[in-house]
C-alpha cells in the first residue's frame, strides 16, 4: 500500500491530496530542499536517513536530499514503470511493474550489489539500514546488502509462503501466510530470540533498532528483543483492537480501531509524551528515530517526540488536505 506520510531519521514528508508534497524537519543535508515543491502527481513516498524518494503517477520517480553517498544519483531519472519505492539509510530501491527492481545509492555494504539485477517476480521490497529484503510472487524472498550481523544469512532461502517483511538495523522478520514468523540476523539483543517461534495468528510486523513488534489477527501484540529502553515493556500486553504498528529506534506506536493510539518504549526524547493520548480519528502512523507522526481522518497531522532538529516544528499544524490512504483493516 502506498504511503501518505513517511519519516526519515529526522525529517518527514507528506503527500497532499492534489499530488504535491509537504516536507519538514531537519534540513542540514537538504532533506527539505524546496525542490520538492516542484513535484506533482506524487502517489507514494519513502524516506531514508537523509534523503527521500517520491513515486509519480506516470511510473517515474524524483529524489532529493543528501547526495554524499549517491542517494540521489541521477541514474534514477532513467527508471520507468515504477510501482513502489523503499529507502534504507543511504540507498533506495524501486520496484517495477514487471517484477524487477532498481537500486542506487551507497554500495559500501553491497546494498546495491548487482545481484539484484538477477531477481524477478518481485512483489514488494523492504529496506533495513544497509540491507534489503524482497518478497517474490511465489512467497520466497531474496536478501542482499550488509551481512556483518548475518542480516543476509542464507537461512532466508529456506523460508516459504512469506506475505510481509520488516527490517531493523541488523535483523529482519518475515510473516508467513499461516500466521507464523521467521527472524534472522543479529541476535545480540535477542532480536531473534526463539520466542518468536511460539507466535501464531501474526498478520503484520514492524522492527525497531534491536527489537520487533508483531500484530496478531485478534488485535493484540507480541514484542521481543532489546528492552533497554522499555521497548518491550509488558504494557503492550494490555493493548487491544490494534490495527497497525510502527517502530522508531527505541519506541513504538500502535493504532487502534477506534482511531486512538498507544505509545511505549524509550521516552528520553518525549517519544511517548502523553500528548498522544489526546489524539483522535487517527488513520495511520509512522516513526522517525526519536519522534512520530500521525495522520488524522480530516487530512491533518500530529507530531510528537524529539524536536532538536525541527522534526516536530509546528509548521506541520498548517498542513491540510493530506492524502488519505486506502484503509485495509487487518483484523479478522
């Protein structure tokens, strides 16, 4: 599903209903360079660490922000028939309608290793910090990029019937059609603790810096991995009627079917400032490293958390008419 809002490390981008964009937050590396104001007919957007990629309705893309690692290498201007985009910290991936992909940006960790040119029948792609995972039409996956912490351990080749994937910094989680999950990569913070093998009824998953959150078909959650900032505080076990979840570095936000949200984890930068309890009519959420953004049904947004780089600059309160995504309620 194409996104209406996306968060980078410390900047955010929102699609307006007329196909233009709004951008706010850190601009030290041109993340919010006014060039974005010239883009029209935008239908999807993804943010990397310090750059962003917009998909246009004609299947082409635009890219702006930091280019010190070739994140905005003009090669992207040659791409066509693109249907979705995803960003890692310093690289980006575009999925074509024919099931092939393009990759550009930093290649120090093999994020853009030409092996990706051999992939076909891809239906979705997700990026971690320096690695990527693609789901194929047959339910298998491909993984490439950094393998410093076993992010691309070949165990992934044994997985089948995969329907969704989420990537953290050094680990990934895949959801099977039967509601079970697989996890691989770094396990130094118990990101891949085998507790995940006990989960059933999982329909979606999100990953933080060293932990993961799984959404179950009954609207409850499972959380495992690093708990140094209370990311997996058992409070999550009290939440019900959850329909989606997003993770920052050390905090998470869960959207409930009544349009309210729950937030838990590290609060040292106000990521879980109780102001979120006053928000209603929310239809989607996304998280940056230390902040979060919520889209409301009236096309406005709320933002809370760290504001040291203007991530939550009050300019966002001026935005209206933000594109409302098609809602696909996951609860059974």
